[in-house]
C-alpha cells in the first residue's frame, strides 16, 4: 500500500520561508522520480518541481530560483524548501511520483502566504 505523507505547511508572511517534507512508503522510493505539486482554490493541480533518483531537479518557471527540491533516499523522503514566498504560492501542496502520479495522492499540506 502506497502512502505519501506531507508535512511542514503553515501560515507565513510574504517573503518568508517554509520547508515541506514528504515521507513515502510502499514504493521503491530510490528508483522513482518524485514531484511536488500544488493546487490552489479554483485552479488545476500543477507540478512545481521534480527530482530524479540521482538528484537532477527541474522547476516550474513561477518558482525557479525560490524553491529547492531535494531528497534523501535513505529516509524515503523528499523535501521542498520554499523561500521568498509570494501570496500566489498559497495552495495545498502534494508530493507524488512523476510523470505518472497514479492515484497515490495523500492529504497534502496547506501553505498560506499572507501579504
């Protein structure tokens, strides 16, 4: 049974930082590309960042230079360091496989950025 458990969200002022974590179980984590996705109210879920098993990362243009994705294969955990947060980053954040997330969505973690 695949489980993806996100944590680390919260309320932060614009310009602040948060670090999200996602603990995975039920998959062979070390061979999968992982992604962080987000969904804002009234919008479609979008890919924010992804990282290959070897640590090669890629970012959406809207977060490039502000967010950093990393992973610890020994802990089956993927992270998202978010700096210089903007109000438009407000969303529920999820981790999942990339490019095929299947139906492994967890509960996500809410990030709210106030002005």
